[in-house]
C-alpha cells in the first residue's frame, strides 16, 4: 500500500472512531472539534496516558474545548494548530434533505442562515444526521455520516441508523478544516 493510501485509510479509520465516540454520547450534542496528534508524541508528553492509548495507532483524536456559539465557519476561520497537530476533525449534527427539496426552502438570496436552518429542520422529509469530517496536513480527508433512524432492524419495529462513508460527503467542510492546518 502506498504511503498516501495508508494515510487515507488511517484518516478514514479516525473518522469512524470519532463517530463511534460521539454515537456513544447519543444525539443532540453540540459540534465537537478534535486535534489529530501522533500517539507516540502524546505519550512522550503525557506518559500517564499509557494505559488509555494504543501505541499501535499512529494518531489519536484529542477532543478540544467547546466551539463558541454562532457561525461554525467563523469559528473554524479563527483556529490555528500547533505543529504537533497533524490533522483535525469535526463532528456535527446536521439535517439532510432529499434531492430536489431545495425548491421548497426559502430563496437563499432573501433568507438568512437561521431561516434556512429552521425550514430544513421543519421539512417533512428531513433526516437527522451526524457528520464527521477528518483531514490531515498532507491533504487526505475522510467523512462519515450517521443517518438517524433511517431503517428498521430485521423482524422488528426498532429503528436503525445507517452509516455512510465517502471523502466527498462534505467538500466545503473538508476544505475549511484543511484551512485551519495552514501556517
């Protein structure tokens, strides 16, 4: 496996790990930012974490302080990472609408962001989702999305979440996260 393919597989695994971590906390969580740090460097600086971290994993996600309330893009634009951080990830809950539903939303030119969010949240065909986007300084990126209650377990009425993975799920978010890693 080429080095960049290995990094791509690694960042995808980190996105899945972060989504699993967030899923353990349930729904209705605020956006959460993570620094992606070399595990060996983290253990060198904080040896007391040896029992909690697996040295075999090259990178460890480290949850950051809560992001400020308000516009996420503005908050990301103010972030600068130290050299030790080789990547970052963001987990956020979003609303997914079916294709073609844009015509049912207010005109973007006339509506503010909050009006659009309310219209999407009230749309009868909306799906709640959690999106995790992760990127590395070298440029690799990955996205994982958990669609809430999209199907049912076989033979039951219990709803199940669906997981979708693709580096192309949120290109604007991936680019915004990459920008936080630039010098």
